C-alpha cells in the first residue's frame, strides 16, 4: 500500500483504503477501475488516495485509530456543529463518549511511530480537522504520561477547540484569499464565542473549556485573545495549539498546498519562542517524518517507498527502492534499512 496524489492515479492501481466524502464511503477498498474516478475525486478536493500496486506490495499503513472510530467522530462533530447552527440543544455527552473511544484506540494501538497522514476533502475540512486535533492532542498528552482523566480533558477540549467558528460569518471562514485586518479580528472572536457557548451550557469541564479559549495563545505573547505568555497559558492549551498548527499545515487548503510532515516538524522545532519545546519534542519522537507508504527522493537521485520505521530515528526508515537516478524502473525492488547506509539521506518526499 502507498499514498499517491490523485493526479498520479494510473490504470493498474487499485484502491487500498476507502474514500469518504461527507461521512459516506464513495469508493470502497479493492475497486480496480480507480482510474476512471480520477477527475471526479480531484473535483471533490480529494487530492490523495491510498493504492495497491506491485511497487507497494506488502507495505502496511496503519492508522493510530480505527477507520470506524474516525468516521464516527467526524459524524458526531458535524452533527454537533449543525445543532448549533439550527439553535438546537447540543448533546455534549456524545462528545465525551467519542473521546473515550479515541483514547482507547490510541492506548491499544501497536504502532511504534504514528503515520499521521489523513485524507481530507475541502468541504469536510472543519470536521476532519477537529477530529485530527483531538487525536494529535491525546497522542501528545499520552507521550507525556498523562493519566486517563487528563487525556479525557485534553481530548474534549481539543475536539471542540474550533466550535466557535460555527458562530462566525461563514464567508470569512471559507474565504480563499488573505483576510483583511478587520476580517481577521472578527474570526479571532471564535475563541470567545466557543468558550461562552460551552460555559452557558455548563456541561464541559472548565479546563476543557479553557483549551477552546486559549489554543491560539503563544509563549512569546504574540497570540490571542489575551496575549498570555509562557506559564500563564495552561499546558492543555499549549498541547492543542501544537496539534492545531500541525494538522493545519499538513492539510491541503484551497489557497495553498499542504506542507510535508518533515517541514511542519522543522517549523514547530524552530519556533520554540511560540511553542513549548518539551511538548513539541515529546510529540516529534512519536511521529514518522516519512510515513509508511510515502514516496521519497534520496540524495543520490533514487526514488523509494517507505517500508517501515525505526523507532526513535524518524529520518532513517526502511525503504524500498523503485527507481534509480537514471529513471530505470526496477523489477525486483531492493529494500534498504537506512540505519545501515549512512551515506543515503532522504532529501524529501516527492510526487
């Protein structure tokens, strides 16, 4: 199995993971006429798919949570946001229940390094982002040895961190170009609106609500809404801030292409004036810089697919070479553990 851009789908490829749109499966695993859906997928804003072909035979890509848990979470967040728009009473109890399921999946996962690649479409970005930020926040908190109740508090606040955006004019949220200063100030109100909404209902733990209010605060005081610094910012909010930025940067948006995981990790580590270093450092130790099934380019011009990970050494995975620098395709692709070949370096992912 490997990840390919939709634009690179070829006739011999079959679908390795279901494709979802609006919480429904639109293409299921094993479909062998995937090529005929290439344009439709692109039109829907689905820019990547997991495929099976000869090059990727035997490569396993495991998510840190089950597909059914992910889809259930998206559906619950979508319904919660819809209830707010329709001014209906929101069932916040289901939020706690789904966070419990997410925590259980993460605690039971047998993955040494997390393959944090999720396929999103433009239209459902808000719901997918909310779930991903919850998953990432729980993963970070777990790496810091938080207990189950702490994981629950972090997860609830994280999955609801952007709830206030549903109360902001949606033309600003969906705008495809840079916001004016006045427009950005309106959007920034989402933290107060979300916090006040949850406070009025009194069914969410105060610490979880604090995440909603403070996830845009930064250590150097450059954040909002209060311009808090360092220790004045609750650590749960700092955790969610890192998860929020990570998922946003590694997602395709209408106005820009996603960053690679390596680029995003480098950004977080180089901005420790804004993000708590020990939290970022704990997080990146759990992240596969080059997830299984990713196409990579080596410093000698070879192209390869990441086969598996070496724990604690994210830059040195096991790879399967599929093309030499001459462009020559390989019949029996060799597999190389980069721990054994120090002269070989991954320059970057390629598509």
